[in-house]
C-alpha cells in the first residue's frame, strides 16, 4: 500500500477520510493523491464556449485555494500529498487516477447518516464502490487514531471471493489487525454448522491465511448478522466483497434496529470480486 487516493469535496466528511488516509500513509510510508472533481455543467466546461472559461477558471482557482488550506493541516506535515482537479463525475475521475497513478487504496468520506445500507446506496461513495477495481475504505466519522485490531471480513466463501479475501488479508497485515472471517447463516439460506465449517476450511486452505478466526453467526439477514457480530467482538472495521454494478444491494433485506444503525458508524472497506 504505497499510493492512496482520497477524493474530496472539502466537506467535514472528506476531511475525516483524509485524516485516516494520513495515518495509513504514515504507517506504510505511502503517498496520498488528493483529488477534487469539479463536474462543471456543460456550459462551464473547460472545452466549452470561450465566454464560459472565466467562470471555469474561477472554480479551479477556488479549488486550488482550498487545497492550499488543507495542506497546512498538522496531520499532513509528515505525509507526501499530491493534489489534482478532475473535470468529470467523481467516479470517472477516480477511475482515471487509479489507472494513471497505480493507486492501491481509495479512502472516501461518506455523507450517509442513516446507517450501514445508506453508507453506499445512492451516494458518491456507492458509485465509487461499484466502479472501483481496487479496495475502497469508506469513513463516516472523525478518527483521532486509526488503530484497527479486529477486522471483520464477511463473505459467503465461494470461489469468486478468493481474490477479495487475499486483498483483505493484505490490508489486515498492513494495519496490524486480526482478521475475523464471518459467515452469516440466515433462515432463507440456512446451512448446517458442519457444512459451513467444511466450506470455510476448504476456502481457507492454500490461501496462506494468518492471524484469523472462523465465525458463524445466525441472524434474520446478512446485514443484521454482520453488524451484530461486529458489535459483539467490538470490531473497528467491517470488510466485504462487492459485485461491481450490483454494488452492495444484494446484502440488504429487511429492517434493522436503531442500535445496529448507530453501530454501523465504523469504517467499511470493500473489495471487488
């Protein structure tokens, strides 16, 4: 993990993500690429009419001024930060930067306030998660420290989840965390404990897994099971795989209690299948 991308709209949520990225960068001797997407209307686009260019330049100068203010913050003093301004949709700009700069990890702030599902659905974070080929860490709150000791990785242990699991292992090692592998057993797709353990053992075999635990949790929905288990072990991070365009919506069914919604404030990291 040597290059971390942080998309920013200069909001408090984006600042929360940047603080976490800075802590990860210091720990792994990594660089940060801080990117702001202007997404100008067609009439103000850089390639648009010449009459619109002064207004475009105004927005660019404004972004550059905000970058200058951000770079003065104490938590960035020991981190190498590169700034860039994109001119398209955030997820398009992110994809271009990931390829151009060979980015290893994206760290994003989320404006979601309603819980685990709303962290992603219908938000910029969700769009980036759906389109990203690399891990995306979504941060909701401010973290004065980012000390991840217990990392829950929820999966169904199918063959297609081997790549995400390998990425999750690497991230756990980079942050010094124990990986808690989790299978949520639901009434709609019930399996016996014996069968689940066989599936997990077969999945883990040959993957070089270290510093991990195996866990089966029974709940009425996958989402509720992930959140309940994470709460019980006092985890600091939740991870899962995602199916591109399908996003995370396939995980969610039914309602969750207010207690679980509040507990979903912890960071979530996704890995593309």
